[in-house]
C-alpha cells in the first residue's frame, strides 16, 4: 500500500519530499516517516482511556427516600381512589336522570 499523501509511488524520492513540502510548508517530516499524518507511518499505542468511576444510584430523590414515598403512597392512593369514584358516580347518576328534549332514540 502506498501513501497518497506524499505524492504516490510514481514520483522519485526527491520529488516526493518536494511534493510533501509543497503541500504542507513549514511542517517538518520526522525521520522514518513518509509524510505527517500518513497511515503507513509508525505510531505509538493510543493513550489509555480515563478511568471510569461507577456512579452509585442516588439515595434520595427530592429529599425523600424510597421508603418514605412508599409510606405516603399507602395513605394517599386509597384516598384519591375513593374520592375520584365518589365524585364520578355522584356526577354520573345526577346527569343520567336528566333527559334531553331533542334526544332521538334509535330503534
């Protein structure tokens, strides 16, 4: 495989160096490298990834523990459930007695 960044295989070694200098002026080519950034150039191993610290789940959410939420929900859920059904059925039974004058019955 040839490096296309340094002029390709058709150019003699002198012309490749001149071609490289023309493409990236001011950037010296290190010894042993064909061209800076060439995929054929030797490279060292990549740096190790930063250590990852596992995060613990939060102990409190909005200042409350899970056991506190369970205690409150044991009381609040039945109250809301009963109040919703009492209101729903009282309104439904009140409205169901009202007969609309323009109601058309389908036979």
